[in-house]
C-alpha cells in the first residue's frame, strides 16, 4: 500500500499522524528537530524522518518514495518550507494537501499571532497586555504607539542608527535606554537574543514578507513563546481545515479517517515553578497545549495555542471544558493543567483527576486523562542541602492553618515542611520556642528553582524574624527527638483531669487493643471526657485522625488542654452531642464509645449509616448498660462479637505493707458491623 508523506510541525500534524495510524494507513512523518520527533510518539505504521531539507532534497525524497499524497501541516508562517514542498511536487501528479491552522485575527485573543489593519488598532490592543514590547515598525510610526504614556513606558523601539530616527524617538518621549539603534538584516537568533535580553513579552511588526525580516521575527517569537502583533494585510493561508484534510486523505486511501473527538487532558506537575524545574515531558506537553490551566504564577510565561486561564479547581475547569467541547471549539485538543511541585505529593491533582473521571464515565465529557509527574520542592531542597528524605517525615503547611507544627517535629530527627510565605516560617519558629525546642536547626529553601533561590541556615529565633516574601520549603533537624511510643500506656497522672471522669490506664490499653487499629484508620472517640483515649490513639501515629466528640463544655476544654500538652495536632475536638456531631465528619473506620448520654442505640444507628463495616468498642460500668448493649446489638448485623469484664487492682502502701485496692469492674464490648440485607430500624424520637 502506498504511503502518505506528512510534513509536521504543529499540533495538527501530530493529530493527523494519530488518525492515519488508527485507520491503518502507513505514513512517513518529516520533522525538523528532535523536539518534533519526541512529540510525535511511536507507532508501527509511522516512520519518522528527522532533519531539515531544502527544495532539492525534498524533491529527491519524494521521487524515491511511493507516496499517495503529501500533507503539509507545518507552521502557517513557515512560508519557505511550504514553498519548498510545493516546488518539490512540481512535475508530479501527487496530490498536495495543505492543512490550515488558525493563528488569531484583529481584535481576537487566543492565538500567538494577532493581525490589525491599522497602527492605531494595534496600539489599542497593546494597552490590554502586560510586559515589555519590542516595536520594529520603524521610527516614523512611533506616534501611534506613544500617544499613551503607560504604553510608551513599556516600549523598546528598534530603529535605524541615523540622526533622523533618533530625533523622532526623542520627540515622542522615548528615553535612551529604550532605543535600539541598529542596522539589519536581523537573523532569528539575533531577534531571539534581543527578546530575552530585554524581557520582551510582545513583538510588533509589519507584514513585510521575507525581505523585511518578517520570517526571522516570527521564528524568534515562536522559540521564546511571546505574542506577535502584525500590522497590515497578509495573504491568508489557502489550505483546508483539519477535518477536510482527513476527509480528502480518506477518499484517496479508500478508508475513513475519524478525527478524534476526545480531548487529551494532561494533569502535569510543574515543579517548583522556575523555568528550569519542568521535566522534559511536561515542557513538551505545555508547549503543544491548546488550553492551559493553573495558578497565575505557573502559567504566566507560557502561550498555548488557544487560551490560558488561572483555573486549577474542578468547579472552574469542568464547566469551561464542557462549554468548549459543546461549541466544537476544542473537539480534539490538548488540555494541560499545571500543578505546583509533583502531582502525587500534596497536590490538588488527585481530586481533579477523580472529578474528570466521573464526568467522563457519566458521559458529561469526552476526553482521555493522563498524569505527568513533576519535581517536588522537598526533592529539590534535599538535593540542595545534601540530605536524603527516605528516612525523614514530610508535612504540608502550604495553604493550611496549623496550630502546632512543633508537634510534628518533636518525635522526628528529620522533618521536611512544605510552606507558603514568611508567616509560616515565623509560626514555625514561635512553635519550636514555645515547645522548648530551641536546639533545632532549620534549613529554609527560599524561591527554589527561581533566580532568587537561596538556602537559609536558621535557628528558631531567627525564623521569627523572616520577612522576605516568597515561597519557602524547610528542613528541620531535631537533635533531641523523642521517639514516638508504639503502644498506649500513659499514666493516669499525666493527664489534665480535674473532675471529669476518665477511662483508666489499663482499661484504655485493652479497649484500644480491641479496636484493632490499622493504617488508614479514622477514629471517633465518642463521649471523650478528658480525651485520654483520643490522646493514646493519636499518639500511636500522626497519620491517624481522631475526632473527640464531647457535649460538656468543661470536658471539651480539658480535651483541648490535653491535646496541646501532648502536642497531637491529629486530634480534632467536636463540641457537640452524639450522634448529631457526626454529620459533617469523615467516614470512620473505628469508634470507641466511652459515654453515650443514654442515646446508645441512636449513636450505633448513625455509625452504621456512616460505615456498615466499621469496628466498634464500647465501655460499660453497670449491668443495666450491659443488658442494653446486648438488646441493641441483636437489632444490628454484627460479627466477631466479644465481651470482656476487666477487674483491676492497684497496690497501695500502708505502713510496711502493700494492699491491693480494687477499681470498679468495667465491661469492654467489641464487634464489627457487617453490612446485612436490611438496615437496623430507625430509633424512636426522643
């Protein structure tokens, strides 16, 4: 079967290759650079030919091949390449198909090239932009761009090095540092160097053709990712649309090419945010994006084909994508969403990924979704300071209100902290000083990956004085780390108690053992009292969230006091009656009931509704309560039930002798809910 020869250089070229492969049509793809080869991907039916060719080389390549048609999907302003392809086909009967690409128009935002009929219209549109402007239209046209003082201040004007040109610049209020008095011609490399040197965001030119250096300007703008404002008429690309090209090729091959009507959505980690922190995979994805989403900080320097929006949450992105797809503005485009750092490390990527999959499965969106990892600031900081992080713990304060970061650090020799601005660093210093941890050493990475990057070696006292605005990631070395206990066993006297009842030490230990906690547990401590059980559980692992639910004000105060004393930020105190306090809490995996306020059946029914497969442990001190538990549990589907009566005696010295004094006996009831065929009956109204 004859082949299709495809000259690629745009997103449409990559998509056409995908369509040809899907239809089983062999083809050769010609790309100029290694970058172009990487973006094409691999397929058995697609052969890649890399390297630039002049007119003679193209003609020879076509003569030696067996091509059914030649498709030209090069850039719309790569006029020389297109002219060479057409010339190489002269004298052959091989059909030529030019794929037209939209590049923007007068007053229309969303492309990299914008065209205007007049200088005044161009100047008006420039006022809506930001950043420095390179003006290459000549000194005689300065008046149209210098009428606005704000616009004039942003101009760098390239004019001929003559007295008349310099005089016109001065008359229009252009200062010496804004004047680039140079004689052309200018190569693409020279233009690129000027753009980078003066941090140009927009280049203004006339549609002067090749003799006026137009092509070199466009090439430089493409390489640097800036916008181009073109004044004057320009011949429209006579090609056909992507869909029309697919139809023509399909007719020639006797096959149906089905252009993908599914978006390609890439959720990508942008690293720390600096230009050099992108992985090559993410950089290629961004440069080929039709739509780009992410925080303003991450997307500001990029220029997607259609548009970019400072969106990074599902409620912003999903409606926008649906609207684009319904209007056929983005039937098969590439969408990239940038997240700071790594997509799998304290990132919003996970929640957006789930929302996108739900929409796709529900038919609300036609798309494929992939995740591209990035480099986290923790990995960068560890490399900068020569530390490993496989033996460290990592916590995030970024965008979160953390009352006691010292609680995270107390039990760990090495801790990495993701932070936001200097306020987080000051809070860290204050917390360490209040906890008596002044010997900790803090290495703070400031503006990692940016030009301003620095590593600050700080004491807790010095952290309190940090004021410079920017992003921080910290490494804390704690030489006095106290290893976390792996079993419950705090003495009763360690707790702040007052007159609130407390579950005694031995009962706590057995009850927690009966809970059979595991990784990923979410625990309710219902009727928490002083919070002794919550403290013991939270102390086993900082990864276990514990919700201490208590209705009495004095008890709530004591739980908070004990939480602060033992520095356990994973305890959340819920001042509410049970079961009403469960409503907005996460689904529990385990529950300890130390007090029910006479509403045991309602509490169990609510727990069953939350999770019909959870583990429950109940403490009881009276026979009546035990009978009530037995009666209630007969109405619930349970498994693995067990009841333990615990009698504890403690030795007390009396003169030369020690007497054993008995504590009140306690019954410990434990069981697992198991989802049954019918739910328990609703409790009677109180």
